[in-house]
C-alpha cells in the first residue's frame, strides 16, 4: 500500500506533534478516489486552481474558468476539465499526457474547498482528463466569502508583462491581498507508485496585508490548519514554488516564481498573533496577465476566524 504522506510532510507532522494522529486518520481521509460529494462539488464551480511543473522544474499556480459544468467526473477516479488555459498562462506549456498535476476546487462564498492531485491521463484541444492519485477535503478556515461569476473569455488578450523583479504595481497588489494560491511539488512528482510524491496547489488567506513585501521577499504567517502539511512538506524537500495573486477588481493575474523557506520560530513568528510559523518567499521572476481572468467577483466578507490573527508592524 502506497504511503499517504511523504518524508517532508512526516517531518513537519513530527515537529508539530501530530504525526501519531495523522498516521491513523490520514489513510481514511486522503483517498485514491473522489467521494460523490466532491464529484458534485467540482461540477458546480465556475473556476478551479491548477498546479503544474514546467520542464525546468518550476511549479506554477494557474486558474481555469468556465460555465459551471465545465468540470465533470465520469467516475470516482477521473475528472474531465473542458477549458483551455488562459493566453500566456504557463499552464498552456505544462499540460501534457502523463504529467503530474494538482487541483483545488474552491467555492469562496460558501467557504467550501476540496483538493486532489494526480496525473493528466489525456489532453486534447478542449481540455484534459485527470486521473486521481489523492483526493481530500479542507476546512473552511481563512476563506474570504466572495461570489464568483463566469463572464466569458476576455474580448482580446492583452500582452503579458514579464518581470525580473516585482515592480511597484505588483508590490501593491500583493501588499493588499487577502488571498493567494501556492503550487508546490515533491522532487519526484509523477511517480505512479507514489501518489504522495505529487504536485499540490493550495489556498492561503488572511487579513488584507497579511503578505509582507520587502522588495523581492514576501513573508506570510502560517496559521493552524489540518496539520497535513502538504504545502510545507513539499517546501521542506523542494523550495521551488509558484504563487498566484488575483486582482478581484481589475481581473489581473500575477504569477510569481519563487523559492520558499519555513521560519519555524523566533521573534518574527512570536510577533504575529495567530502565526504558528512563517513562510518566506524569495521571488525569482513574475508574469502579469492584465485583465485576463474571465470572472466577476462579489463583495468580500472576511473569514471570522481571522479575528484571532494579527497584522504586520
């Protein structure tokens, strides 16, 4: 039987004192198939977040959008995604038969989310089929309740902006963000005999300003979660990661390639109320896709859980 968690996740679980508990419940809640509730959930979404790795080994977080129903599950081990990557999104070059992939279904206005990782079983002009390796649910913590609505493809793709360093506009977007997504990967992602060695894409939320920007270094508090440590476990064995920031007003997307590290303790951790540790990202490059996201967003209602968290000084 394949292991549920890999060595990076296990090391973080042991450090947090949750290893014994997760060794028991992990195999029950992380499945090799989707329960019917998850299959129906994906089918009602107007967007999903996707994690892939490019040929140079860099993970990227991307988004796919469509009318609800563009994602469907013909059986518990397969997911069909009928959508093409947005123009200039790294996902367009990364999708290919057999590559590892992570997928996050999130419904912000109900604060529901489910995750899976697996492999691209087949790609065609209309989308791709995903074979499930691991499937599991996540709690509603830290999700800002804003309702998305699919608006159709942008009338004309605008030129991508390649950034060697974060410019003023990118820093401003990140500094006011209350949400971002992160893609990480095990160095051996793609092994069919080890589904725990996969690509993961996850949500991070906080009060506006919870991402501190110091030039090309981003620092983020890590709050209490499910203790699986999928993201942090990947970072522990492979620091390369991809961040995705959405501008919910302008529909701009900012893709950030970075190297991540975990700050487990120290005065910075202690100074941020509610933080159990910090994630620090050193930006390598970024892509800005102006007005690219074909979604309209309702007003945001911050997660009530965030009342117990602080802010950067």
